[in-house]
């Protein structure tokens, strides 16, 4: 019997940024974990990591946290690292997982030596702080929490619901 599938839809500024099919690995009612191949066309080179065809993403979405964490591996299983998106809590319904991207991201290399806050300029330019100050504060708190987990070397363990992973 095959695992159930869903469509993951990432929304930004009210528009669908990307959508792709994913296999559901687990869903405990609070967190849904899915696996999907790299969904964009071609290679995306960020300088600190390259996402490319064959890469596999194990993605963790929470219904009560303001982030998603994506473990990134090569096609042969080598860990590249974790790409963390700051999002509103995920909406899961039927066969769809919808998350709203809030422009803030965090990259953590496989060995933990690189912890990079990304796109803070895009977040500032988005106007979220003016439109929805509470959401902006929650987003910044989520980024800070993710960075603290990463710098403590706790990010992989946090995915299992370990210490320091309370609702944000």
C-alpha cells in the first residue's frame, strides 16, 4: 500500500508561489511531515547551497508554529542541511497543505557550521510590520527561535518535538 499524497502550496502575498505533490510520512494532528523531490525547474544556486534535480526534501509543517523546516538531502542520501521558512501556521485540509511564506528564512548546513538568516530585507520591505504587527512579531520570534535551536545544535532533535519547540 502506498503512502497518502498531498499537494503542498506555498503562498506569498496572496498568490501561489509554488505547488507540488508530496508523500505524507506522518501526521499527528499538530505536525505533518511530507517528502518531495526538488520541485522547481533546474538548479537553484544560493551560493551557500545548491538545490538541484534529484534532491529530496523532508518537510515538517506545524499547525501551531510560525515556521516550516525542510531537511535537504542529495538523491543518494547525503545531508545538505536544513532550510527553514518562517510562515504562518500551516493549514491542512483534504489533500492540501497550505503555508503562507513571510519572507524570512534560515539556512543551517549539515554540520551546523553555517547558520544564515536570510531575506530580512525582503521581510522589512513586505510591509507586514505595518499591516499586521502581531504577525510580524510572531515571524521575528520564530526566526529567533529557529536560530537559537540551530546554534545550540538542537535543530534535528527539535523536529521530533524535543525541548525548546513549544508553539510560537
